[in-house]
C-alpha cells in the first residue's frame, strides 16, 4: 500500500477539522498515539547491544529529537485551539492538520524500526543473499571464464615459445 504524501494527508485532515472541539479531539488523540512512537524508538535496542558495524548509536537519539520537535509544535498548537463548536480558523486548521499528519508519519516511520537484533539478522541475510546472487551469476558464466583463462594461457605459452 502506497503512503500518501504529507501534504495530501494534511489537506485531507484539514477538511475534517471544522470546529475547535473537533480539532482538539483529533490532535489530542494524535498526541496520545505519538507516545507509542517513543516506545518503539526506546524498544529499538532493548538489550543495549553494541551498535558498531551494523547500527548507528545516534539512530535512537535522532529519532527522539525528531519526535520531540513534533510533540513540542503540536502541544503549542493545541493550546491555541479554542474549545468550542464555532467554525475553526483556516490558518490554524492547516497547522493542526499538519501536526496530525506529521504524527501519523512519525509513528509509521518509528514503527518500522524493529529491533537491533532483527536489524543484524536482516543485514546478515542480505549479505548472504548478495553473495548467493554473485555466485549464481558467476556459475552462469564459468564456462566463458574458463575458456578465457585457457585462451590466455595458450597465448602466453605461444608468446614464450616465440621469444624463447
């Protein structure tokens, strides 16, 4: 399933935020779901495995900073939303819709992180698969390679006889 762009999703969400109460409810719900994104980042390396080689230790801290930025902006916008059923200001609607879409996007990104051990297993599988692909390609061309090496050996022998 293809994911929608942040702009498209922001516009979709904005259409449903017609009152302050609807916007407060939607953004509040999104902020709660953002908490699960933090949990996913923290679970990324639950065993505290060394991250040199396959993983970068800065992944978790960068992800947390990213989520913190989204949360800070969304919480500030939430404070500006009036608790009413009156029509909602269009500029603030777009801002709140962007906050919600960003939270959805961030939750989707962090949910795909998996675990450090899972990443190492996947990296090992990919390396084996790549080696297997290389060997299959080599196997298809081995007859040509052998013929080429044989031809080179014949040329070297002939050249030595001629010069020798």
